[in-house]
C-alpha cells in the first residue's frame, strides 16, 4: 500500500466541553468529528482511515460515515483507557503494507491539507514529523500560589498539533517502548523522543485549532463556513 493510513483518535470524553459528547456537536452542518473524518477522506494520499472510538459508540460512527458518504476504506476499533492506549490500538490496526501513519485528533477538523502533505513527505524522509506553531505569547513560570517566578525564553518553543506523522515501523517501535517501560505520554512524538527518534517540526501557517472548550467552537465554525463558501 503506497498511500497513508490515517488514525483518527476519537475515544475521549471531552470533559472540558461540558455536557454531551463534543465530537458529535453539530458545527457547520456536520458533527465536529465528521468534519475531521471527511477532510482526511478527501485527501488524495489517504489509503485507509482507522477511527478509534469508545465502547458503545460504533453505531454513531457508522451512521456518520453514511451521512457524509465516506469514500476511502475505513474501520472502527475500540480505544483504551488512556490516549496512548487508543493510539496503540489504532496504529496496530493499520494495514501492514502502509509505509506511513498519520495520527489525528478527532476534535481538530480544520487541518490544512497542504501542511499534511508536507508532514507526510518529511516523515517519509526522516521517520517522523508533526505540525506545529511557534509560540508567540509571552510565557511565565508560576508557583503554587499563582505568583510569577520568571519569564520563559520562547525562542525555541513550539506548540505541537496534529496530525503527527510517522513511518509505520517507527511509531510501532516507539509505542511498544512506551508500553514496555510503563511511560506516560501526552502526545505521540513523546514516544519517539523516548526511542531517540528525531521528529521534524512542520510549521503550520494556517489555523488548525482543536475544540477543547465551548469557546473554541465559534472560531472553528467560522473557519469551516469560510471553506464551504470557497468550495461552493
């Protein structure tokens, strides 16, 4: 398989979003996760999509695939207790013939496909790549009383996003090391760091927000509506 396997991680509960499942909140005419899935379904390089879900939510995703007429081969697998467990399940379910795997947050529906293509090419060359944005805000260190301790030099700081893209054998080896050593990680590039694998930062020059709180939704909806207007 010469294409790319996409793993959409959609097994979280989104506790900071409040009541309901944030992934199925209607935004610009489709559930949030539906926009994410459809975007990668339309990407020319996608060969398959693995959606990692919570137990009991399979019917919701099956209906969603029908709703937007998913065209690329797809499968649903059940996630684990932590995000890293869900990622392991999803990556393990990808086609063994896939050279590259891209791991995407289900709640990040606006990823620029041009930046995705850059990350895929970088991962093919170097083993791993991630979309990221240089930190522009002034950062402070604080104590447990919320008092400033000092200013952090931001020159070398990046905020990483998804997709995070890897050669398949690289991410499998990295995640296996994390599992074997009982490490706790918050993103997939940290697994590569544990393995000693270099990761290329791909600067994302267009908005690529993740829906974390209700305040994120109006901005995401405006981006999706603007895209729809251009397509129409």
